[in-house]
């Protein structure tokens, strides 16, 4: 173990008993380079963050330019910061009407918290609805929405009340009534196993929220910015939420989150009391500058179209494996789920793929599903390498897991 790895083990708070532990020396494009000289193809893009791959030149140039001007100068919302204003205006241009007012945060979970507060203050109601399999972050309010009780119960009473409904089941929507401030949903569930609802369900959900007077919140933290083959996943369904939550790829590799809504919803956070929702580092100018450069690059290149083309190539390649241990392959654009026949098989397949140089991961709320979310800029040659490696890993996993998966 290197000295740096020892410090990591001893002094960095751990999130599991067995972290992957790769010691990353640098990253470039779709690749991570470890301190031991090995390289790894990043088929999860830092969990959806690095949509343009690592160290994209436009993002680096924007970071350098902003760093030479200034970093943090005041808590969010008080000074006119060029990078913030320009990114907010660009998002307002690209989001469907009337989602024109943006509040910047540090992360997706923090943006969820802000969206919940805005919904309560606007509707004067307390209740929330979320869905089984949902994942919205790990702060207390976001965790209360989590669809897997395994992650909720160890932390005792969480903010609420929250009602959890069956995902993509229109018959369950009758539970949305006059006590509900907002319904929170991912247009495609990522940690839930890459589950895609029907257009009919999403439109029924919109209609039910309208009848009940509840706000509809779309969590597009992972699905936004070209990931699903549209700039925003909401475009697949023809449904506009009252609030949209964004993060991950929004920052071009730097930390940032945001939620956006129409004026009358967002202005509720500015009075009675004023400063009722504030953040010190939200919308940091460095993150906003990087985010604007990343967003402009995605839009100029229409990279969501490329996500569809490359996503089709990956799904076709996976289906061509012809292995009965693959139960299903599903996804939209470059958000792909591989459902395998057992949890232990899935764990071993992930470990074997990483061992052979391809980074993949399983999903928190579906232990038999492997999620792929590579950079939108991944090349066809890199896709072919990933497919060949995963095929080899699956074959080796099948041999080593006989009788145990």
C-alpha cells in the first residue's frame, strides 16, 4: 500500500467497508490513469459528472480565465457575478417555458432540499410523494424521499411526511391529494435500475398533480444535459414540471447544483422572511464558468444526438453477447442498465470488469443491475474496447461464479 493510500484509509472518512481504492494520478478524455501505471476506461463518467470526458479543453480554459478574475466574493445572490448570470440566462433559454428562474447550489442533494422548501412555501402544504426505487441524495430531506428503506431506517425519523408510491403505476396516483406539496420523480430512475416510465404514466402524473394542486418536481441530476438522448429527459415525455433539479454534468466536472422554476414559485424564497434560503458557496463563479463552457459545448455539438447513436451501439453490442446471465438491457441514450441474473454475479462482474480496465458500477436500489453512463464524447473504438472487456469479464465471472451466483 502506498503512503497516499494509507492516508486515504486512515484519515478520509469511508463510505463503505471496501472502497474501490484506485489511486488516480490523472485523467484525460474517457480514461483514468492510476499511480501504478494502469489505465481504466471510465464507463460511468464519474457517476454522470464528466459528460465531456475529463479535462476538456473548453472547460479548462473557462476555469483558468475565471480563476484569474476572482473566486468567491460574497454569499450567493447578493453580488452580480458574471459567470452566474450568464449560466442562469443560458439555462433559462434552454429549459422549457416557464422554467426561467434558477437558484444555484453546491450539489444535487442541496438542490433537492431547496426545491422541497420552495414547494412547501408556495403551496402551504407539508406532504411529499416519492417512488419506490428512488434516489435523490443523502441529506436528511433528500433521504426521506429515498425509495429503498434500507437507506432510510438506520437514521431514525426523517423529514416528512413522505408517501412512497409504486414507480410508473398510474393506479397509485390517486394518493396524490390536497395534502401534498410536491411529487418528486426521476424521469428515468438510475439507482433504481435504469427504469423508464411510460409517456402515458408521466402525463397522468402531470394531470394528477394539476388536479390536486401539488407541484411536480423532476430530478434531472443524472438525466440532464444530453445523457438520455435529449438535452433534458423531460423531452421524451412532453411533460414540463413545476421545478427541475440539476447537478452532476451541470458543472463540467466542478461541484454545482441548481433548481429552476417559474417566477411565482421561486420568488417565494426571497421574502417572509428575506434570506430564508441562502448558501455561501452555491453558484461558485469557478463552477458556473466551467458549467457554461460545458453546456455550450454540449449544445453546439448536439451531443444528445451522439448519445443516441453510441447508446444504440452499446445496447446492440451487449445483446449480441447472447449470454443467458443477462436478463435485460435497457436505457435511453447513454444511460444504460444491464440486468443480470443474480446479485453476487453482478458484484463479481463489476469487479472483474474493473480488474480488466473498464470502470462500471452496480445500482444502489437494484443489486442485479449494472449502470453504464460514459462520457458523451466516448469514441467508437473505446466503446468496442469496453464491450470486448465486459464480454471477457462476464465469461470469467460465469466460470468463477458457478454454483454461487
